[in-house]
């Protein structure tokens, strides 16, 4: 019996040591990441959201602006990142420019918020250091999810900081446009048609900005006409009804623009030329609004 106990100890010790080492790695990595977030809080204006906003030039919109948007970012992660930034009592943030569009409430965002899907696992890997692991009751809903291999590998992955991204592609083909549409709007495993979690965390971002006296500016950059025409009216209605209930309703909306395809890199992203044009247009809109005040 004694020998059996020794074997159990010898067998379990490496796993225990690995677990402790992983926790220590997470702890010290989190300290470094929070320190960098504190540095980002020195900027006055933040560009946040998904890959559509990644295409915008912060310096063409306003001074002391930084782009920290990232591809496929659910508002849950945007909210958590902003929450951490504002915990720096000396932060200088007074404006958040947030991407918001029809596809942000499409079914794919259900999967980005669910680690039972590959899209959710990817979110975990990218944003694990921007969420509150032990305070969370939504994204990570079960304790056993903290022990799986994806969770462990995520801890040892580099975080997704996002930032400005440009593309020289133009005039996207119908095949590319349809592929993007299917990624966004296809429904898998009986999931919801709309992403209610996106709406929930958009409202939380809105409330967070209100309570911290931060101007929240919503921006919708253009869609390619062939992508836009495939979107069901239900999604347009859900989008409009969602925005109406926000405290901040300053919305710079280019969705109705009939954009030249030469300014688009694909179905819903601006290329380098389109990014310059619309960044300058957004900057002018903000300046005009400030002049009215």
C-alpha cells in the first residue's frame, strides 16, 4: 500500500508542478500585459472593435489616437479591455471610436463567444489575458473549461493586441464576397439567428463610457454592394433597434454609401485607399460635431 502511495505521488508530481508553473507564467504575463494596457491609457482617443475598424488611420482621425481594434473581436473582449484601461486612475482617455455594423450581430459572433466552437477557442487564445478568468460567468461557464488543453495552450500564446492593418487588394470577386457573407451569416448547430451577447456587451461599453465621462462615437464603415444586398432585412432592423437604445447615439454611418469597389479589399473591409479616404471623412465628421458644441 505504501509503495502504491509513493507511485501515485511520483506520477502526480510532474502534473502538479506543470500546473503551478502555468499559474505563475499566467500571473507574471498578466502583470506585463496590464502594464502595457496602462501605457495605452495615456492616449486620449481609442479606435476599438473588429477588423473593419482595424483599417482606419488613427492619426488621420484625431491627435493622440491609437488603433487597438482586432480581427473577430466580440464586444465582450472590447469591454474587458476598456475596463482594464480605465482602472488606471490617471488615464487620459476621453473618446472611444467603436466599430458597429450589421454583421456584428450575425450568428458568427455567437461562435466567437462560445469555446465549444473553433471560433470561440480562437477567441480564448487571442484574448485570455484581457478577461477576468475568476470573475467571469459567461465566456468561461464551467470549471472544466479551465483545465482543457486549449485553455493551457492559450496561456502560453501571445495576446492579440490588434492595431492598424492595411491591404492593397481591391475589386473583390463575387466568390470572395459570398465566402465572407457565409462566414458571417451561416447558422450552425441551431444557434441563435442574432448575437444577443453582442448587444449585451455593446450596452455595457456604452454604460462604461457614460459612467467615466467618455465620448462614445459609433462608426459604420461601408460594405461592398454585393455583400450588402444579401443581408436579410431582419438584420437591418435588429441593428437599428439595438442602436436606438444606446445612451450615446452619435453614429457616423457610411453603410448607405455606394462605394467604389476599388476602395474595398473584400466584402466588408476597406483597402489602403479606402482607409485613407474614410479615416479623413470620420475625422471631419468629429471636428464638425465638436464645432457645434
